[in-house]
């Protein structure tokens, strides 16, 4: 499929790129040190934190993957979105105060304080791998896929490389400050573009929800699906999605770096609440257009073409350019976030411990070089994703097999006073060994369980393995300093107002789920 754009659409896209460059130029500091490059000098306010959290999550893979999955399976895919709001609130209540109180630079630092350096490096290495293979490469592929449809003559691989170069340069130059402030612009653009597309597609049904319900099968309009549902059973929603969400919103440096860069707990708390509220919008702005496309787009070859086809078919002149600007915003916000977090992890968790005498300027230079190297690797891998069945499935299934053992050990670090370093590492390795076998079995068609249910099983198995290894290790018990590193009594606490707002968001989320169940 090839479509063409009006000159006005090109002007809108050019204006967006110019605005991003201006914002980036105004936020870049000359010769930033490591704290500035990686954490924006711990100076980010609530609005920047919240909008940047949202923008880094709503990537091009989301803009393309969510409508495609909804077109193929129905609105149950929206469970990932509302569950994210609940996970953000849980993390804000129990984890974020520890992050801010300990003044961490990377999330894996906490595992070193609670366990040992081996656990820190293990989590850091896995996070860098996921940031490269999933977050960065997935976003490059999704963006290049759409751009090749709207710009005849572009090839997939060179387009991936061009996007990577643009995002890599401004991330390397400005660090987290440039990433966060450009994310503010990009979150506004992608929300506006998504809202316009929702309105345009709903207009094909005369803005009548009853007309949508008449045209779409009832099972496609239900969030909670039966236990044997092939797309997302209710058991997977209950057992697996909280685990996947906890890794993404709490343990993933790609996201948590904004919280670590907040000026204080108040900024981090308000930013988290803002992000949680914004995460409810994709249920309507990104999932429902995909469901409404079921009767509108009946002959597509693959689900990943739903989003670009809706733009090509229903967006008028100028609006198509704005929606595509939203897509570019999503591409840049996810790529810059993943690159900045991966370079932070490599520099702080691997290089600095081996070279403790390295000054902050040298670390900053290394971080910039790593950023460009990582984006080059992601650009090489991105075209390979075209061989997978669907973009959203590629992302979620990989997370489902890799992250549950890490989440299990992280949760034990926070809430168990018995598990020591040896048991934690052995349990993580055991969980990943089992997950590898399960992944191979799934690829061979031998695994009857949905991957979200598998995530819950892997989590439970890893927790059980940790206690078994702890029993075998005997004397390997955490000392007072290790337990003190996660003691919430010694860190700042949420204010009563913040707690009330969090509970109100839980109520709103519950109301949405009940209405669309």
C-alpha cells in the first residue's frame, strides 16, 4: 500500500521537527556532567515528569500496535493500558519514595544495596538488552513502516537508520533534560493526533456508540475475556499483566529515569499521578479506533497496517500531517528514552565500578558515545522485526518470558526480610532457565498457556525457588544495612492529598473497567 501526502501535510511535519529542534537546543547544556546528562541535575518538575513518562511509554509501537491488536482481537488489548495506571499508583505508594529517598542513579543500584553487585549487574544487563531489542528497535521499525507507506521511494532499513541518527544525536547532545523537555512537546502532539484520528474514525459511525455496537461483534467490545480466549484471557489479565506492568513502570530504567530525575518526592508523586491519569486515554483514543476499523477495513493483510490505513483513508489535508507528526513524536520519545537509559546503565553500573577514578565529564563523554553505538545496533536489528507476525505480539511476548523472574526477585527485595543475595541470584537464574524452556515450547506449539498466564507462573516459580535456595544457603541472610536500604520508614512519605488523588484514580479506573467489561 502506498499513499501520498498533500504539501500542507509536509509543512505540518516540518513545523513539528523544527519545534523539537528548538526545544532541544534551548535545553542542551554545554559540556553537561554525568548528573546532568543522566538525571537532568535532579531538577525535573511534576509536569515534565508526568508528560515525559507518558510520552516515553506511548511509542510508535503503541500507536501502531494497539489499533492493530484491537482490530484483530478486540478491546481486551486495552487491559494493558488501564492496568498500567494501577501499577503506577502501586509503585508510587510503595517504591517511588524509596527511589527518591535513596537518591539512586539507576534502579539496579537498589538491588546492589539490598543484595550484592551481581544482582545489580544482572538486572542492568537484561534491561539494556530489552531497551535495545524491544524499545529502540521496535520503535524504529514501527516508525519506518508507516513512513515508507506515506513517502514513496523510502526503503525500510535506510529509514530506520535515518530515524535512529536524528534521535541519537539530540539524545547524546542533551541527555535526560533534552529527552524530558522534548517529550513534553511530543506528548502534546501525539495526544492531539490520536484524538483527531479517534474523532475522524468515530465520525464514520455518526458519533454513535450504538452504531459501533451494532457494527462490531459483542466479544470484540469486551475487556474481560473468557479463560480460553486466544488474545488475552481474564486469567492473564489478573495474573500476568500486573507483573509485566510492574517491570515496565517500576524496574525499567527506560521509564524510571524520569522519576529518579525529579527534584523531590512531591514532583515525582504528582508526575506519576499525571502519567497514571493519561494512561487511561489510550483505551479510548488508540484502542477504540482499531475496533471501529473492523467493519471499515476488512481486507487488510496484517494488523500493523490498521493505523496508517485509517490515516490514509479518513484524515483530511493537514490533519494527516498532524497525525503523522504525532507518530514521529512517539518514535522520538521512545527512542530517546531507551537510548539515554541504556547508556546510563552501562556507564554507571558497569564502567564506573571498574574505573572509580573517572571524572563526571569523562563519564558524560562515554555516555554520549554509548548512545550513538547503541542506536546503530538498534537500527541494524529493527528491519528484522518485519519477520514477526505482529508488532504488539513481538513486544509483549518477549516481555512475558524475560521479566517475571526479575520482578519476583525485586518484589522479594522490597517485601521479604529473609532472602539473601545468593538465593536471589540463584532464583533469578532458575526462573530464566525455566522461561527459556517455556519460550522454546511456545514457539514449537507445545505450550497451551497464554503468555500472560505463563508470566504469572514464572513469577510464582521464581518466588518459590528463592525460598528453596534460601533454605539451602542457610547462613546467607540479609544484614541490617541491606534491609535498611528498602526500609520505607526512613524515606519521605506521600502527603494525604497525594494519597486521596491516587485512590480517586483507582476509582475512575474501576469505573472504566466495569463499564467496558
